[in-house]
C-alpha cells in the first residue's frame, strides 16, 4: 500500500521538518499545516486536536514513534477528507520522559464523516503494517529520501 506514500506526495501533504518543535502543541500545529494549506481543515482544527489531548491524554500516540492526530469528523473545521505526513528529526514527547507517549512520524487525519475516518485509519494501518515501512520512514531526512523510499515501495507493490 505504498500508494498511500504517493498520495501524500502527489497532494503536497508531506513535511520533513528541520525545525524541531518546542513542545507537542507546536508539533501538532506543524503537522496540521499541510491539511490547512490544502483547504482540508481550518486553522481551528488543530485547537480541537490539542483540546482532545488535554482532555483525554495522548491517545493519538498509537505506538511509540507514531502519532495519529485527529478530532471529530463532525467538526465544522473539517472541510474535506485527507491525511498528511510529517516527519520530525527527534521524538516529540506528549508525556515528558515516557517513551510510550512519543513520536516523530505524524499522520494527521481529517474526515468529513465517520465512514471516511475509518477508511483513512484502515489505509494508514495497512501501510504501517508492511515490513520495513516504519523503519524506512524513520530514516528520512530530506524530501529526496522520501521520494526514494516511495519509489522503492511502489516497485515492490507492483511486482
């Protein structure tokens, strides 16, 4: 399912961040920016995500290293359906010092309804469950690295 990587790239939804965020709130702002730029969410969407983390804890860290920021599909701040990918060089901690609650691969979700939200999660999970994908994404430092990995995974899935 590396077509997911191609989707991120073709829709300008890839960010390789050189600037390490000062905290998780800033990381969420940075990881949501591609969706804002693509007119899939409003600027207020990130505030909903932040409020959810404050209210419910860092449930968006789905495993150490991987963060899946999202808010309700019924939000008026969701304008369209999409997923963006952001890679930070260093882990971002949601609970300081807790390895279980950190990540540097952010897949930010926006969906117009619950069905699309579940489809987004399914597509993302099928990508992340492929052997070597997480490790490959962790190794990215430049957009060129991303393209190289995307192309090599595309070849594997078409052979």
